[in-house]
C-alpha cells in the first residue's frame, strides 16, 4: 500500500510537470506579444523609461520548512531549511531567467527510527540526533503573464538538484509568487518539489524532501 501511495504521488508530480510545460507555452506566447508591442511603441524619453533597463542580477535568500516523503518521514521530523542563490535574467523583459540556488536543512531523527546505514549513506551526521544535507539547484525560471513592473508575478521553474552525498539529486520543479516592495526589493514565496528520476524508475530509496520557502530578493 505504501508503494502504491508513493507511486500515486509521483504521478501527481509528473502531472505538475506537464502543467509547467503548458505554462512555458503561455510564457512564450506572452514573449511574442511583448516583442510586438516593443516594435509598435517607442518611448520619447529613453532616460525616463526605467522599465526598458536591463533588470540585473538578483540575490535571493531566506528559509522555510523541509517536508519529507512518507518513507523519509519515518526517520525525520519536519526540518528548518535555509537557502541562498542568484537569479540571472535572459532578457530585459525578465520573462525567463537562470536561477542557481543552494539549500541546507537540519533534521532531528525520530526516536523510533532505526539509525543505520540509510542515514549514514545518504546524509551528513551533525550530532547524535541530527542529520543534514546540502544541495545545489540549477533551474530555468519563467514568469507568467505579468510584466517585470507588476506588483505580483507568478513563476514556475524546472531544473536539476545535485550535490551532497550519494543519491541526493533529483528533478527540481516548482511554483511561486513574487511581491514587489520597491524596484529593487521583492518578497518571494515558493514551493519546490524535489523528485529523483532513479527513485521513480526503479523504486529505489527516496532521499530528497520538498521545500516550502519564503525569500527576500534584492536586485543589484
């Protein structure tokens, strides 16, 4: 039954992946509209047109909670997580960007869990009762509908998580929301689903949690 539940969850994750690709298509359509508008409308005062400037590199930092799957939750309680990264826009319209993000969590082992090879093989031991892991993600980020000057911007991302000990790597899928405070400062809420292809293909052990994050974004 547990294996069936895990399979059902993975199917839902792949449905989310399909939705993300649909969002990618809508973003491409929006990009074409933006290009058409940029041809038709030319600002008279280019100095005053701050929206046409290149957005620059964005620093991202914050924290949240790491949620473990049913298998890993046998070993760990929910854990605090911190993350730090950068976002590099591809164009001045800032619809697509490359995000490079590192995260680390520290989880307490449950008293009922067997403290054996699984923990030592897949995670770093912090002390007798706590384990940790470090991961680095490289993802493609796309913003949906709203322009870079909007108060709210919804985004998706798709990429790969790697680093850490053996098997701590996976697909990195996610959705999120940015809220604009100023031209250089935004608040970001995101949910990252970390799911390894080997785990899905051969039923091997799950080692990565999902991350619920609240970040501050600062444009350089």
